[in-house]
């Protein structure tokens, strides 16, 4: 049995920063994640993509942010159970919890913080015959390292931020030799400045923009060699390519957590914004996994939520101790 003060389910950016805030209150954390590495979406989906809205960092790669968060948490010696999904929770008579993973690892603590983000990652796949046969043979649903596409021809499909941003990144930095962006409609769902940038790159010939069209087939001899495109007005045509990257987002699925008795709305856990507590006393939910009025799924909002949750957790664990907020600028950071 792993004993700790706070079990954090989810080692994404929000779970990682919470270790630091808990550590300042002398509360130990142990994190559980179904992925083999920490970092959540930042490591799994976009480690090489720059983020521009982390306070104090005009630009930082998602992977670097995770490295920094790990370094910041290190003085507080967090424990990790990685590569194991948390599948079961039991509340004991004293109000504490036992969380068990799919491999049977048991963790015991008075507080549980769910930082499970989008839950278990599952990309939305377009309904194309034989698509799965080409997975990892030129078909990818997530771009982890843009360098993988250096000098290659890429067909990206989708109309959201991911499709727009990656098309821009691969084309504008001269990484891919050719970038084609295929989208069903003539308008996009992404940020207006990203849409404008794609249109500008299309004008200069750096992106081949194919709208009102869908990729309906894939072909090749073992590895992908071409895609079949069905155009609303121009009919069907074949485009030669080395990669087909459908970026239609991730299917939100809370996974096992959905059955733990939380109040759920829009596939997320409802919380009290006073301290991000759930309807189960002793369990908090922070980051992308929670929902409340005006919720924004942003990393910086999750950092705030984790900070308030651990203050409340401290009061639950130590009802007789008064916690006085101390600035790290005054006290420094004293680890365990
Ligand atoms: C392409 C892209 C670009 C983005 N750009 C930005 C940006 O510029 N700025 C910004 O602020 N945000 C951005 N975001 C959003 C940001 O990544 C999320 O808000 C952030 O990752 C949420 O962090 P989190 O720790 O709450 O959850 P996540 O990062 O989703 O991590 C949750 C972790 O919980 C684990 N987990 C879930 N259920 C279980 C379980 N039962 N057992 C064990 N582990 C479990 C998952 O495996 C995962 O590792 C972007 C997202 C994407 C996809």
C-alpha cells in the first residue's frame, strides 16, 4: 500500500503544479497516470508545439513546460505510479480513500485530487475503409514531433485549431516538403488569426488548401502512398503523400472515473468553485476534468484551481492548524 497525503489522479500539467503548491503546505503527493510518462496532453499530443499563454513565458514548448514543472516539483519528492489507470476508489470509515489501479497497485490517502484532463485519450477517426491498416505506416492522429515530417509530403484533415496550427507550423517553418489541408467546409472552426495565416500561406503556395472536400480513401503498398479525395464540385481525385494526419480531436471519455459517484455534466465533474471540491467530501477535481460556470480549459486556470484545492485539503487534514499564506520570495522553497 502506497501511503501519502494526497493522491493525484492525472500527471498532466495541472496535477504536476499541484505537487508544488501542496509541497509548500508540507503535504506529500503521489500521482497516478495511465500514460507511461508525465505531462498529459502536453507530452502526449503536442510536446513540440509552443504555448504562448503561460504567465512569464512569452513562448515555451509544451514538452519544456512539463520538464520545468517536474523540476519545480522535485524538492517535494512526489511519488509516481505511471502506465496504470486508476480504476477503483473505496472510501474507508475514517473518511480516507484507497485508489486501486488496473494492475492492482493500491494507494491510501485522506485526500484525492482528480486531475484527469480529457480522461483516457482516444482520437476521433474518420470512417475510412482500411485506415487502421496504415496506422503508424503513414497515418497518425497526433503529431508528437514535427521533425518526424521533415522533407515529407503531408495531408492534414480537419477544420479546428489542431489542423490549422499544425498545417501552419509544418509549412511556415519549411519542415514538410508539401502540406495539403483538407476540410469538409469552406469555413473553419479555429481561431481567426490561424485561419487568416492558413489563407496567407495558401496564397503563397506553401499550403495546398482543399476545402469542401473529404479524404475518403487511403492507398499504398504497406506504407501509405496516396489519399483519395472527394470534392463537392470537382469530383474525386488522388493526391500522392507520405503521411495522412486526420486531426479531428479527441473523444472525451472520463473512463472509470465516471462511475465513482460524481455529479457529471458535459462529460466533466461538477465542482464548487470555492475550493474545487466535488460532491464527495475529500475529493477535488481540477484542470480540464472539471466543469463550472465560465470554465476555461486552459493550463493557467488549472494551476489556480490546484492551488485553491490544496489549501482546502490542508484544512481537512489539519483542522486545528492555522495556515498562513507565505510568499516563496520570503520563505524560499523548502522541500521534504
Ligand atoms: C493541440 C492542443 C493545443 C493546446 N494549446 C494550449 C495552449 O496554448 N494554452 C493552454 O493553456 N492550453 C492549451 N491546450 C489545453 C491544455 O493542454 C489543457 O488545458 C491541459 O493539458 C489540461 O491539463 P490537465 O492536467 O488538466 O489534463 P491533461 O493534460 O489532459 O492530463 C490528464 C492526465 O490524466 C490521465 N488520466 C485520466 N484518467 C485517468 C485515470 N483513470 N487513471 C490514470 N490516469 C488518468 C491522462 O492519462 C492524462 O495524462 C491545448 C490542447 C491541445 C490538444
